[in-house]
């Protein structure tokens, strides 16, 4: 069988799918990604093929070229620019129609945020499955609607229909117990849980030799940069019993942080999965993938949501007794210390994390997802 993947060109969207691609290839299937050149290495390492598309299909590239001022708020660019991006991406997608048609694929998998991929799939009427890297959305979900009303302007709500699309198969890379209003979703939705890779990523961080001290891992993800926050972390945890690994991402110069405490290891890139295997506490921006990875390894987490769906993720983490959250405007060194101490010492959090981690791992998400896609392909093959 042959599968095409059209995923939003962003690490948080792409990475979970690569484990599934690797499993499908291992089973003898063919997988082809249509994505930007940024992800060439990751796709090839999974064993899949890549068809490199124009950088315009990556919203970060698009805004950098057409509207660099929007990068100041790239986590939530102005709605008129986002709408402009989507319209241009949809239009340009038609340049790929003949190429995609020639693939003769059995199933196309698309991310609801990948509007250009959906445009191609619907134009060619390809058998399709959706892939949600965060919560699944339902128009009758009261919790999600409350979030929309709180965080979105009236004119911004016009694009939310993108996230309520439903195919015969809709894969959600979160466990059902983490999903808001889960009872609204029917048999078409498969809450498989996080799709964790077993691949080792080389690193210069000597994780094995750090075991004598508890490890605190801090990361705001690969896009965000917040020097003031990092300075708060220095004050909160500098010269304490914690061994701190701080991921500042590619947009922050380590030099601009000035003098750093001796117990901090600071990097522009950190192999997150490897670090989480050893971490005792995680301070995160609350991105769904990061939270799912922390839950998989049973790491108590303090979420500091920055934008997008992160406030929802952080709230759910707290509701389920899996960690705590701090609002960005309430971050102080004292608050950081107190939250980290509480989650690291809480027996309730420890027990809840153990149950969640075991449930996730017993579900075999990668194998389950590959099974579902193969079943969908076989159903269409016999028609």
C-alpha cells in the first residue's frame, strides 16, 4: 500500500507522524511526504520518501518573506495575514495536482492545519484520514468553545471550521482521557495517544553522568524565545540542588543571557526525549507534544502556556492532577521554585503520572495507528 502525508511543516506536527511512517515502511508499505526541505533528514531517517514543496507552504517561511513584521507574534499572527497565507497556499497547491495524482496513492493523511494538503486531497477525491497533533475539535464541545470565546476575536473564528473536519478515520495523538468533551466523538475518532520515537538522537549532554543530582529540564519549544523568563529561571534555580538543562531554542543567543549559574547546561537544541527519560521535573510552554512526551515518561510538569492551544493543555494537565500551571504574567522566581517543589514532592501527582504513563504505553500507539491506516487502505482497495 502507498500512503501520502500532508502535514503542517512544523516540528510539533511532523515529528509524531514520522514514527508511524517508520512503522508502515517496516511493514513493507510505501510512504511519501509532501513537505518543505526543513524536514528532509527526519523523513529520510524514517525510511519514507520526500517530495520537497515550495517554502511558501510553511507559514514561517511565508511570513518571513511576505510579512516579516508578523514574526514578532508568529504564535498568533493577525487573522488577515493568516487568511491571506491560507488562500495563497490553497491556490499554489493546484500546481501539485498532477504530481500527486500520478502517485496513485491508496490513502492520504492530512493535518487539518495543512490547508494546502487538504485542498489537493479534496480536489483529487483521495481516500483520506486526518491526523490531529493536539485536541480533536467538535463544534458542540462546550469546553473548546469557551476557549475560543476567550482567546479568539470575532473575526478570527472564521477559520475554526478547519479544525472540525471529520473523515472516516481521524487519528488523535492524545489519549482519550486527556481529551476535552471526549463523549462527543464517535467511532471515527481514534485517540491513540502519543507517538513516541525510539530513535536515539546524539547529544553532548552527559545524561548518564548527571544522575547524582535531580534533573530539571526547561524548554519553551523550538519557536519561542523569552530572555526575561530564562533570567527568572536563573534566579529561581541557580546554585540550588537541581541540575538544570535549559533549551533556549534557535532564536536565542546564549551570549545575550550573560552570566549563567554553574548548575545550568544551556543549549540551542536539546534531544527532548532523551532528556525526559532522565528528568525529574519539566518546565514547559505547554505544547501538546511536549506534555504528551512528559506524560509518557512520567515526568511531573509545570506548564507556562504561551499561546495557541497551550492554555487548554495546561488547564487539562492541572485538572487531571498530572502537574501544575502558571500564567505567563505571574511568573516569578519564587512561583517557579514553589511549583517545581510541589510537583516533585506530590504523591498524588506521582500516582496519577504512573497510571497515565502505563495506560499510554500499553495502548501501543504507533502499532495501533499503523493498523488503522492499513485497514483503511484495504477497505478502499476492495471497492
